C-alpha cells in the first residue's frame, strides 16, 4: 500500500490511497472503529486459501471496557452455508487466525506522530 492521505473536514474524514477513497464520520458512513472492525471480515482469507464463500457469513461482536472504551474481546463467528465441506472447517479457522488485520492485535505496530514542517 502506498502512503495514505487523510483529509479531515469537521467530523468527516476521507482517506485516499492506491486510487481509492474511503470516507467515514457522516451519518451514512461507518465510524472509523466500525470500519476497522469490518476489515477483520474483509481480508480475503477464504479466497487466499481456496475455501468456498457462497453463502458464508461472519458475525462479529465486540465487548468493550466501559471506562476506556477499548475492545476487550472480539468474537468472530462463522455461519457456514449448507453444504460447506466438513473437512474444510479447520482450514477456515486456521485461515481466520492468519488474517493480517487480526494479527495486528497480537503484535501492534509502533506509532510515530509528528507535525510536518518542524
């Protein structure tokens, strides 16, 4: 991924990268946290591991600390379509564990915040 530019306009933010635009902050767009959580289910792990996806759903539930508002537990539940091969269930769970977005929770990056021009 190339460098991302985020333009902030009131409560709305627009992130531009790789020719794409992602918006958040309006009533008709997800919050930044919702967008982050949605990325857990959109990482293509089924596709990358040749798993059937027709009718497959992922339910996500988040428990948060009431004081810090940080996530304390993220529950991911696959709803398998009828006919999903029983011998591929473990592969599905292994693929989900390999999700790049999910792995960032267990090994978070360092952040470096600066002001340009100083």
